[in-house]
C-alpha cells in the first residue's frame, strides 16, 4: 500500500481472504475458523466426496493472519478486542463477517436453555458443518433436508451421491424459487427424484423429534412423520451483523455501506454477505469478490472506481443421473413482465431447457439447463445492458435455434 494505513479485516471467508490477498502485508486478517480460507461454493462437492477439504482452499493471503473470534469493536479508540485477549489497533477496519445459517423455529429443535443443536441435526454453512455431515452419513442413512433453495438442493444431491436415503421438505411450491421458473424447477425436481431423492413441496416442517438427545424423526405440518438419522437445515442465511449492531453502526438488512463500501463510521468498511449496498444484500460469491477488489483499489489508489452493484450469475451442477450431470445457470430476471419478449426451447432428449427474457431490446435475464457452452456470452450481453440490435451481442439470441444451443 502506498499509505501507512493499517487495515484490519474481520472474517476469513471469500471476501475477507480476497481483500487480504490484494492488500498483502499491510493488512491483518482475523478469522475464527480453524481451517484456512476456502471456497464455500464447493462445500457440497466435499460432502459428496469429490474433493478433499484442502482442494477447495483459497490462495493463501500474504498478509498476517490471526485465528480468533472478535468480541467487540471500540470505535472511539479504534480497537478490536478478541476472545483470546488480543487487542488490535486499526486505522481502517473492514467487516467481512459473512452470514449465519437461518435456524427455523421448529418444535424440539432446542431443549429449554440449550444452545447446541441436537445430535444429528446440522446446519450447512461452514467446513466444520460439512465435515460433521460427511462423518455422519453412511450408505442408507435416512437424511431429511429442510429447505429447497440453492443450498438445500446442493446438500440433497451431495447426500444422495453418498448413498443416503434423502427426503427434502420445501415450504414453497417449487425448488429454487428465487432462481428458477416453474419449468426449470420441474426439471431440477425430476433430476433429483431420478437420483432417489423424495421431495415434498408446499409442506412446512412442524417439528423435530429426538430421543436420548439425538434426532429420530421430522414432523411435517400435516403431522406426517419422516424417520431421520440426520437432518440438514438449509433454510437460507442471514447477514452476520452482531458486531456492527453492538458498535452502533447503521444496520438494516445488512451493514449499510455507500459506493466506497464505507459504513456510517468513516473508519469502518464492510464487504460480502454482511454488507447492504443500495438496499441489496447479495449473499453470493461474485458480488463479495467484486466488493473486495474495489475496496482494495480504494484503499491503495486515489483514482479507484466506486462500487455500483454487481450482476450475479448463479450456477449449479447436479450429480450424474444415467446420462450425466445436469448443469444449471440463471441470471437476471427469469420471470417475464407484460410486454417482455420471451424465447423458450425445451429438448427432452438432450435434457436441455433454454430461456431468455428481452425487455426494450435488452437482455434482462435467462435460464439455462443442460449444455452451457454459451452462458458466458449471454451473461456478458446481460451485464453490458446494451441494446441487442446495436451490440455485437445481438447474434446471441440466434443460439437458441441452432445445434450450438447453450
């Protein structure tokens, strides 16, 4: 860094690790997990047994690192207090605290006064969660996944690959409602059932039943009981804002930041899942990395760009089912509004579904299931937000009608 600013980064997830890597020895990275920083997007592959944990490690930052949990931020004296007794002074503090898994209000989830989940009940957010699940699953293990979003689908397919008897319980009417339309969701549903996953949609989980401190059943709202040896809570995530709230920073859905990723305290920035920019909490890897890169530039250059938001692409590879894996990609607005132009093609033989949404001669979203060879080109056309007839991206729509497909 050209200045003498000392940067303390709290959180060693993808955003914090990326920032520390960019800043080098002038930053101190504080993370409470015992594992080296890793790519959370690949946790399902670790659970499935495809990768060893060390394979998904992120490049090691050249900055010094401290394994500790931060318990308090003293804004007046610009000090960070850790649970190991460390007190660290900062000139610029960066909160990259990520998010916590949402623990649903289920009967029996916690015993009175208890803080730990019952034996056999797991969140699926960290490497420790992943390793605990991996050690618990065996061929024939009865596993219930609560939640049918991206995280739940990823966990279900990984457990099915390990030979578990998997049941999914989804409160909504379809899987991955935030990313997929009804047709695409049905194809994912069909793929998972082909792997042996039993799926209950529009069915809320009512409670957890335990015996001798361990889970043995999950009760649905209609009182139907699912036998369970293990339960995965995949009910979404919530920005981890406790330190910011205790320090008196402005927090809404997340820690509020401006275009320089600055919080309500000029000496504190926030990036990643915990940050709220222009009303958005992204909760995705691409925006977190964008924010880390831009903040690194802001802290080291007077001519750095400002952060104006990220257009994020969601990708998922489901496990092999007879003819191979099913790749899924979604970006932008996948549900059309009145007046939008929509092109959809389905090839049942090739197990592909292709859809793009065009509004005012601009590509505003798309869904791709199956072959994804052109997803990069389509995503660039969407990110550029240029009129399709005035851009080299215009021929991309013709990919829908030839054998090149997606």
